[in-house]
């Protein structure tokens, strides 16, 4: 850790685009290590741990893009990580401004997810908002796109 305020996340360097090639076992181990690192920081600083969780979720898809996912093991590992990290983010005692920034970053990562490793993140959006105020803002922001997709009965909408 670099300082008590801002850790030097060890996982960050390991999760660069295409970092794992096709090796699923190494990627699964690194996902587990990253979650353990975030969990350890959460004990002392839950807000900083949530920052790490957001960073992990931003990086994970690009890092895993070439991994052999035919067995489903890497997808299962990422889904378990998402479930745990959503709780880290949702329960962090962050102010509205910081949480808004986290949600913007997560939304960008979610929409940029070419190989759908973090697609289940959307299932937890209400929890990530951690309150009615942000949930209402996001519902309003997403409503027009949702209505447009419902009106266009095309494959993929």
C-alpha cells in the first residue's frame, strides 16, 4: 500500500488489456486475489475499498478479453466477484457526489464491455445507487433509452 489514504492497488497492474492471453486459471486466480485485496482494505477504509472495487470493475473485461471462457469458470469467478464488490460499493459510507462519480465510471465500463464479463452489473444498479435520490436520477436518465428500445421491436434491442 502506498499510503493510508490511497493504496497502490497491486491488482491494477495485472489487469491491463489482454493481460492473461488465453489462460483461464491464471485469470481466475488474479480475480480472486483482487477481490481479497479489496476486502482487506475494506476493513480499515470502506470508501477506499469501494474505489478499488470500481477500478477493478473498470479493468476486468479488457484484461480478460482473450481468456478461454468455454468452460464458464472465468465467467463464474467474475460473477462472484461482482456480487461481492457490489456490496463493497453499496455499503461504503460515501457522499452523493462521490457515489455519482462511481456510478458514471461503472456505467461507462458496463457500456464498453465488449465481451460481456460485467453484464450482470446492471442487475445490481439499484443497490449501487444506495438510495432513492441517485436511483431516481438514474431511472430518469435511462428511461428514454428504455422506451426507445421497447418501441423498436428489432433483434438486439
